[in-house]
């Protein structure tokens, strides 16, 4: 199906959902702005701009200060901020999109050259909820800024991806896989963290800030820093943990591969093989009706078994979990929802009403406690790391004898392992979007 048809079906579903949100919460209109950029303190420089995700959920037009008005039963009004400017390039829509944008026919469009004109065009809709960060202007227009009832409702709706969104994420996966292949090849040729990052961005074909998130390019021991963002320049690392994704029309891919290189400790390389096997088993366990928490528990059982078979732990998986030993090697959650944000919203919601279902106290970093349902997209990303800070308390406590400390100390320079795929839930199970493009 072409993008125009996919998008118009996507928007129809979004408008129906927004109408339900309005009816349930007592508002009559929903106003969403793409938002204003953040300006660094005491500076005239802005942080790279990211649109309000709820705006992108309804309209892929890029750039700040656009405003969208949605009312039940009406065509949505898109007010595009399009200033005349000689400091920064401003282009007509057709030039920006290389022809008429595929989404344009779905909106009534008004173009405004000034911010005042944007908000005058919007007027003062009665009983309107506003989503975005231009809260001063929204307040002056009499709008109710970011009411929790509406944001929860909209967040919940973001959990169920339309065919248009799946298309965007498929494209982001193609680019992410291309970047990963280039990054891995650069690593195996001896490249530094900085060079591997450049190889990834070059293959994706974008600027750093247009990637889905700050790239994680970790050689050796830095693989044990979960969100390591440094870019060192030494070459010929022995292990690479590469966690990078691309962004297409606002939608992310989030892919991790761990590659043992020349000179890598063979015991670490064997752990990577074991992690690959168990990660694929976990992907195969995805099915509607299962709780994500149960899958997370399954991942601890498998990682506990791997630690035991490698001789790192001298306890079986059940005992290792009960004593908190697996969490010392695997402190994060198995995965998170993925979409307009890398760590997408609504992972801990119990429903559109906004009630929360928090993770259990022993798994505080679990980012989703949801029941698995068709049309969700989430990551499956088990990890196994040698993190000195987390291991330290066990060296002297009552469980110390259950660890092989000599082996652990020899593996600490290898950092850690994470393997991450993006899964679309179907009626029958999981569709692994990542492996379709990046089989290993
Ligand atoms: N890329 C960050 C994460 O996997 O959560
Ligand atoms: Mn992730
Ligand atoms: Mn990731």
C-alpha cells in the first residue's frame, strides 16, 4: 500500500481515538503544537529540535511552532509556521518534501509567517486541551495545558501501531541494519569508537542528531556502561557493543549487537554465542496474553543458566535469582516499547485512564509491565555485563562463594553483552523486524 493510503488510514484511527479521548475527558477540542526549541542558557544557540511526539503521531510535518487542532467530526486544521527568513533556510512544503507531501490531503492547511499569526488563526477554542511545550501561548489562548487525563489516553493509543507506523519502523530498521553492518565491518577492520560511530551514521546517511538516539559504541570494558556515549579514538578493540538506531518520519529502530573481535577472550566469545541463542529463544516466546514481566523472568532464568554453565556462578538459575545474583550481571529490563520515542510511552500504564502498574521492587528498571498484545512493538534486549560497581557488594557478602571471582576479573576487560531486536506483536506471536534485515 502506498504511504498516502497508509497515512490516511492511520490518521482516521488517530482522529477516532482523539474523539474518544475528548468525549471521555469532557474536552471539546485537542490542540497539539510541534513545540518550541530549547535555547541553551544565556546563549542564542538551540538544542537540536525534536517535535512533540503527539504532534508527529498525527502529522509528520517537521519543524517547530506548527499547531494542529482536532475536533470530533471535523477535518483537522494544520497551522504551519512558515516564516520569511534570511538567517535560516525556510522552504515551501513541496520543496521540503520533494513534491506534494503524502499526508497533506488529510488536513485543512493554513500557513502563517509569524507566531502571532499562528495563534490568532487558532483563536480561542472553548474547552480545549493543549499538548506541547508552548504553554505560555496556550495559557493565553485559554487552553488547558497538558492535562494528565488526555496525555494518558493519547499515550495508551500510541502502544498499538498502525500499518503506517509499522512501515516507518520497517524503514528505520533497514537503515539501522545498514548502519550496524558498516559499524561491525569498521570494528573488525580495527576502527576506533569514533570511527565506528562515523561508519554507522555515514551508512544511515544522516547527521548525528537525526539518529534515533545518541549512539552507544563501546569497545572493551565500556560495554559494561549501559548507556556509554563516549567516542574514544584508540583502535583495535577486542570486543564491540554497538547499540544504535535510525529514525524515519519520527519512528525509531533500536538495535544492539555484540561482536567479539580479534584477540577477544574465547570464554567471552562463548558467552556471546550463548546470549544470541537465549535472546532468540526469548523472541520466540513472545505471544499475546503473556505478561512482559513473565518474559523478563524467563530472561533471568536463561541468563542464570548461562552464568552457571560458563562457571561464573556456582548456583542454579532459581537460586541465583532468589539471591539477587543474576541482577548483578543483568540490571536492566528485558525491553521497552518502541515507536516515536526510543523508550516509548505507556509501558507502565494499566489502561487509557492513566492508572499505573509499576514494576516489582526487585526489577525497578523494567520499563514495561504490560500484557503483550497485537500491534505493540517492543525490544527484546537481554544483557550480561561485568560491572565492577554491581559486583563489588557480593565480593564480601554471604554469597561470595557462589561466584568465580578469578574468572570474573579476567572477563571484566571485555565489558558486556547486549543483543537487541525489535518485535512487532501479531495475533500469532512476534514478528522480528530486526532479523528480517540483520540476521546476525
Ligand atoms: N538504546 C537504548 C536502549 O536500548 O534502551
Ligand atoms: Mn532498547
Ligand atoms: Mn538499544
